[in-house]
């Protein structure tokens, strides 16, 4: 989501940009917290590693939705309210390489 917030931070809508500015800090905290726990589980016992991997395998198919652009987002981009480049998926996958 950090990449989404980065794109929305340049919104022409002042209220949206202000909300995004606050969201970046909160999202960053949750990203680091979740990453730390994933590493702990993955590097823990065989059982914790197996369960963490099973959870990732189950949830990963849903992450494609993060990068799907719909008509509403296209309209927001066209009106300059929100920037949503086609390269957002590439940005997201570059940032989150395997640990």
C-alpha cells in the first residue's frame, strides 16, 4: 500500500493528499511490524515456518487486487485527483523482494 499512498500523495485534492500524508506513517509502521513477525515465524521452528509459508501461499493470490485498476481509478487519474500509473505493480514487486 505504500506505493499507492505515494501515488495519491500528489493528488490535486488537498483533503485526500492530507489524509494520505497521515496514512504513510501508519502504513509504514504496520509494514515493518508485519515484516518483523514474518521473519520471526519463518526463522523460528519448522512448524512456525510451515505455517507462515502456508499463510503466504493462501493469501498471495489476493494481492493481485492491489494492482488492478478499475473504472473509478481511471476516472480519478483522468481528472488529476489521483495518479495511478500502469507501472505501480512493478514498483510494488520491486520493494517487496523475498527476505
